[in-house]
């Protein structure tokens, strides 16, 4: 059994549920980082997901065998950092290689590693130092001339529509895919995450937010 979901327990959450031989199941969710609440946790959302009646009928009475979590940079080309410097280079998903349109990341990550390996061998053969300029002329040049760069350009703006909502985001990905990146639904990034003080401003008295609240404030809190 293979099940993929989106929209539960929040519109932006994607989930999966796989059943393997021997009554073993794998389940998990993908939680983006742009939620408006700074107190929501991935753990809490995972519990909501697993307790959904459709899934819980398979999981109830089961035993947890293993668990794990990791953070992925799914910004793709938009999140590409400085790739090289004097004596160092970035590869893999942390270098912005993830294809945000297809959701592919493993092949792209391995390709960046291969490209860097070839660049290092080239510099060693020519007895050149691993300077920023030399790494740009070898590693970055290979990366820009490869299929990885071509596909990242197609996918670059495919998820912009999610800033308008889940429906606009899905339509934007479809447009980018069918048009090879020529069309997409635009959406400007928004600063979603408020500060804890601002989020709880209606629940915590202003005077209590200070490091050393005045005595009158402490007295009012004690009276409450």
C-alpha cells in the first residue's frame, strides 16, 4: 500500500504512508517552515496525521520500531548559497541543488559531488591550488553547464504560487512543469513568523514582557 496526501493537518503539509511486507509500515510528513505560529511543532502535527481515522485503523496496537527527522533545504536554486571559497566548496541539497518542481534531490546531490570530484582531480593534475577562482573555473563551471543547471532554471519559480495559497501553489507547479519554466503563478515572499512576544501579546500583559517587570506588574499578576 502506498498513500500520499496533502492538506492535512494543515493545507501546506504533505504526508506519506507505506505498508511493507511483514506488517511493517512507514509514515511521515513534510512540514514547511513558513507557518504563522512559532509554537507549532512537527511532532504535534505528526501525531495528528497518524491519528487520522483512515491511518489509525492500520496503526492502532502497533509498536514503534524506529523514528527520525531531518531538515531539507527545499528552496532549490532560490536558496543556493556561495558555492565555493578558498579551500572549500558546497555540494548536495545544502548547496541548493534540490529540484523543487519534481521533488527530486538524491540524483542532483550525487551529481554535484561528482562534479566537485572531477574538478579536484583536474586541479591536482594541473598542480593548481584550491582557490575560489580555480574552483569557480572548474567545479562551478561544470555545474552551470550541466543538466542540473538547466532543470533548476525550469523549477526556480514553480513554487512561488504557494505564497497565495495551496491551490495557487499546485496550479503554479503544473504551469511551470508543462511550460518548462516559462509560466508560473507569481507570489512575493512574506515574513510569516512573528516574534513570541508579538504572538502572545494578547495573553501576556505588556509590563510582564520586560526582563525585570515593575513591582506593580508583579502584584497584578499575583492578584490575577
